[in-house]
């Protein structure tokens, strides 16, 4: 378990953005000063892969921005806004998690980013797993924050209750504002189009196919991704680790960005075990 005080009150860095396109789908990629713009060919090397931050259902890069700023101090860091979310064009059909994984891997490759650590949150965990399975030579490691869907919440009603209680009891006004305003931007039609996809995704089964190092990370007050579920996922991976950040709920990266970044950076620096 990680210990430490509250996250530092640093101003979120401004982000530049560019459009992403792959398989007829469109999204955005965002970065800060100090990180090379995508397409320059200098984003990352095998020795220092870039961090790729992947949001969950209904939201955007905005609730990852504090973490983005922390990670960008040590390595090239990019956030994504995926198709259908954050005001990006809505696809003309329901997308599977595999569709999103392929989009991420193909769009990053087209942007010249070929070595990276995927950092997914909530449903973004599912997207990150599929991107790693689609392009195993590019994804060096995975960080799975607040993974869904916990087997305690396998119905929409239970999942909604867990999210409601987390927002009511565990989050602060800032994180709730970002999340709920992003839900509004996404709109109920696309949210409820993709919700059944999230609920049905076999996270444990798909994670078992990952052979790169995996860190499963949660806030220790997370109502959505419980400790037993998260620990079990870490043990499903061939090279799995588990960490908790105290005093935070599901949106741990917003309330405790420095502690989350420290856990990720320590994991990134650790050598992979040769199988």
C-alpha cells in the first residue's frame, strides 16, 4: 500500500491536441510542452516508452489531466479522447472493446508512437487490455486503475449504485464536476450504447492473455473496483503487481495524482521478468 499526503495543488498544464483517425473512427491525442508532438518520430524509445492515458466510459482526458502533468515530468505522456466521447464524432455503430483497442493501437502507430505504457482507468482498463493484445510489440507494460467490472457489480443496477455511492461518499466536487459534465458532453445515447459492451467484457479472461508486466492500482476507498477483485486481477497477469492509494475513491488519479504517478513511475522503472 502506498502512503503519503494529499496530492500537490499544482496548476494543470495546458494541453495541445491533434486529431486521430483509424478504421474510419476519429478521436484526439493531447500532450504538454516538453513532450514531442506526435508524428515527429522522437516521442519514445524502447528504453523510455511513452505513457498513454486512456479514459473510461462517458468521460475524457480531463479527469486524467492532473496525472498527465505529473507523469509528463519524467517521460513523454499523451492522453486520448476516444471516438464517441469528449465531443469527438460519434461512430455510426456500436463499438466493441476490441474496436477501441484496435483504434488505439493503430492511431498510435500512425502517430509514430511505437513504444508505450498504457494507463487505463475504469472502462479504459478494458480498452488498454485490448490495445495491448492487438499490438503486443508496442505495449511494454499496462497500468490498470480502478478496473471494471467488479464481479460484485455484474448488473447495470449494481454498477450504477456503486458509481453513485462513490461519487456521493468518496469523490470531491472537482472530480464530480469533470465526470458529470463529460457525461453530458458524451450524451445518453452513446453512453447507453456502450454500457452493455462494458458490462459484458470478460476482463479476467482477456487479461490472462497479457504477457507484459501489469500494475493493478486502486484507491483504497473505491466503491467500484473492490480490493478482492483488483487483487485477483493482478494475480491473473503473468507479471502482475497490486497497489492501493489511501484516502481516495474510484477517480484516484484526480485526488491523489502525485501518489498515483509515483506508483506508476516505480512500476515503469522496474525491470520486466524474463520468462
